[in-house]
C-alpha cells in the first residue's frame, strides 16, 4: 500500500532512473518471495527482506526530499 505513493514521490527527489532501479529491485523481491512461498512458506523471508529494503530506501529518500524542500523555503 505504501510502495506506489512513495515511488511516485521519490521520482521528484532522485529522478526516474534511480527510482526505476529501486522499483525493479522491489519487483524482483516480490517474485523471489512468491517463488519461495510456493516451494515452502518458511522460505519467503529473503524475498520479503528485499521487498522491505527497497520500500524503506524509497521512504527514506522521500523523507529526505521533503525535509530539504521545507528547509529551502
């Protein structure tokens, strides 16, 4: 639920290419999560870690951009 809004906002901070790269990492994490879950539900941890890491990177980048924007006022 958080990923898409943060993805859209982070484009303004780090640009299209870097945001796209993090988006691809997030998508790879989801694929890795799903394949691990289909084999054995206990093996879904690494995929979830990759997905959460990509989301956290975007959240931090977006928050830094918001703070910088307010400080520039």
